[in-house]
C-alpha cells in the first residue's frame, strides 16, 4: 500500500458565493495529493511526463460530507491500496481537524504523448512490484 | 423528466499541459447545465438563493471517455429523471459532434442560509409535482 | 482597428464568498474575447498554435470599477487599436447593461514551441497589414 | 513597511496547453501572499470579514517576465510600502530560485457587507499606525 498525506490551506479564490470551497476544486486537491504520492513513491509526475507518459483521469467520484471554507487547513490523504495493473485506482480522504469532510477516488490509465493507451512505464511497474511484494513469512 | 442542453466552447484557461481540458472543469460545466435547467424549469438558481435556499453538491461522479480540448464546442446535457424528494439527482452527458465524451451525475440536498438541511422550497416541489404528474390515460 | 464583442454569463464557480465574481476570472474572460477576435480576424488561435506559434501574456492590467456576480450577463469587448509590431497590445472593456464595469489591457509577444521569442507569423502580419492599410483618400 | 513571503508549488491544474502556469492564476497567488501578510500583521482576513469588512481589488497589474510551470516552487512576496489611507496598495514579486519571474501590484479599498465603501476598520488603521510609526531619532 502507498499512502501520502498533504496539508492545504483553502484559498479565497476557491470559495464560492455560498461561502464554501466550490466542489470543483477537489479535483485539484486530489491531484496535489496524488502528485506528492508519486514523489514519495520515487517517480515524480514531472519525470514521468518527460519520459513520455501521462496518467489522465478516467473516472472521478467524490462525496462531500461537510463543507470547508476559506483559510481552513485540510489534510488530503491519497491511498493506492492494490497493485495497479493497466489501471491505477487511488482513493482520497479530506480531513479537517482529523474529521473526514470528503472522500473520493480516481481511476487512471497511462497514455503516451500521442494520447494512445500504453502499458505503464517500467520504472512505475517495477516500483509497484517492490511496494506490493509479498512479505516473507 | 426535465432535460436541458447547453453548448460551451472550451476556454484556453481550462486546458492543462497535457493538452486537454483539465478534468476539474467538468464540475463547472455540469453546473452550467444544471443552472440552465433550473431556468427552464422556471425557478432560476439566483431566485432560489434569494429565497434563502442553496443546493450544494453531496456527491459527484464523472467518467471521462474521450478528451476534449481548447476551442472544442461541446454540448452538456442535464437530465432530472425522477421526481426529487429530499435529494435531487441529476445526470449529465458531454457530447462533441454528437458523440458522448463524458458522463456523470450529481446528488444534491437543500440547505438554508445557515447551512442546515431543509425541505425543498415549495416553489420547487410544486413545480416538480407538475413536471412529474401522471399523465391522464 | 480590430474590435470584437462577446457575451458571457457568469458562472457560479466563478464567484467567491464575497458574493461577486472573483477578480482572477477576468484573465479568462479577456482571453475569450481575444480568441474570438483572432477568429474574426481570420487566424484562429488554434491554427496559430498548430503553426508553431504561441502568444503568451507579458503584461496584464485590470481596473475593476463595479462588481459583477453569478448569472450576470456581461459583454467583453476586445480592441486592437494599433498595428502590432513585435508586440501586440489589446484593450478590453467589460460591460453590464451597456455600463462599463471593468477595463484592462494585455501585452503579448510571439514565441515558438521552444519558448523562444520569434517574429509574428506571416499570416498574422499580412492580415494586420490589410486591417491597418491606409485608406485611399 | 510590511513584507511577507510565501512558497507555493505550482499545481498541474494551474498549467495550460502552452505548458506553463496560466497567467490567470497569479491573482490567486498574490492573494495567498496578501492573506498571509494580514495574518502576520495580526488581523487575519477571516476575522476582518467576520467584522463586516471586505477588501476587494480595484486594480491589478502584472508583468510576466519568465514562465513557470508544474511542480516549480516559487516564492511570492507581498509588500505594503506606504501607510494605507482609504486605499491599500500592495506590491508583489514572484521568484523562482531567487530570480524574479513576475511582479505586480493590487489596489484595494474597504467595503462593508452591503458593498458600500467604508473607512478601514479601526483594528486595521491602528495596526498600520504602529507599523508605520516614525522611529524616535
């Protein structure tokens, strides 16, 4: 399992006239946690793109349990629970003061710079093998 | 059933360095179609908010089937299929040249200006009664 | 002189908790008017980019005279007043019900796909020659 | 003089298809630095709004000297150079690896919750008196 937690402080520009953070921003927050997870995994997103791979979002699901607003400090936790095959599924939790305020998931697949579906880069697959290797009993 | 279709032209600001519209923008596009649907239904969102009601998003699900990019003209179709009770569920399709490129749904509930869950405004409920009234045989 | 006017309806996602459209959105609105101006000029931005040219913003100035909010319909007018040389200067006015609510300008220069400053594409220069040609007396 | 420096890591969602951070994002970055400056000044923006005051942007000017992109870490420095009267002027510099990549300024005035221009809140004025008090020789 891979798990990363980041902290963000909600921007004024991210609020809407209802007084809360607009729900459209969670995509960027999930992405921030996902990018950091890739950093910690050892294959930064930036390097992956220089290698000619992109990891677009095929599906995104979000449940908004409690609203958050300007200046709130929230933690965004990204979890990669199962060894990815052709598809990569990542789960997210958003917490404010240790209480879950939203949760969600994204599903991804690799494409090349021409936009065609491709196998995961070897550096990615090998790293995942290592992460999900069976522990010796 | 209520159904509305709007057309949008994708903004340069909505693209990302992958060369496509960033997936975070679909929330705003769905919202545009939802707002227009409320206009056509006869209870504009703006009036609903002046009446003291908000309709935040509780859940959002999106499937991104094909990428779209700058200057593409896409249609966003919002459909309210079942008579809403305490919760309002709306489905969406995004089409480019009549081909579905994304689909999704949002789930909503009414809150008042203090953020507390409330029953739907009467104007909304009555209008929905009329829309979903059984046709005489 | 080149002049183009577009109409936009302000998105809920563009508002902030002050209750108005966040000032960060005007960059995208100016861009929408600029893109449409290039369409009308006969060299769509999309084609210019396929030809290997980009037109990034070097400077942007905006005066916000009156606030606008969700659902407001505003006109955004882009004006290219002088024949562009290496630099392209465009002015903007934002109007609601024919009253100016904001104004601004952007300054641009052409770069190639490697990010290096280059001369304007010939198609652009020739078109501008035609637009700004002295009228015969 | 008041001066605050924050660090931000550029989000993927903030890039555009040119491959750089879209110029529309600088408004939010300047705002982040401005908000932090108010925190350090001792009158957090959030408290100021609870007190019934808003500080909208009347003007914004930006010069974009060098492009920045995804994952770049940039410093945003906000400076309040002169004691504000009815109007508050703040200057900004954006730096990457200690090199200026953009600069700008915003001009603000206080309004109340009805949107009417008002004098600065006393807590703000007094704090500014203290900051800009003449040093005894």
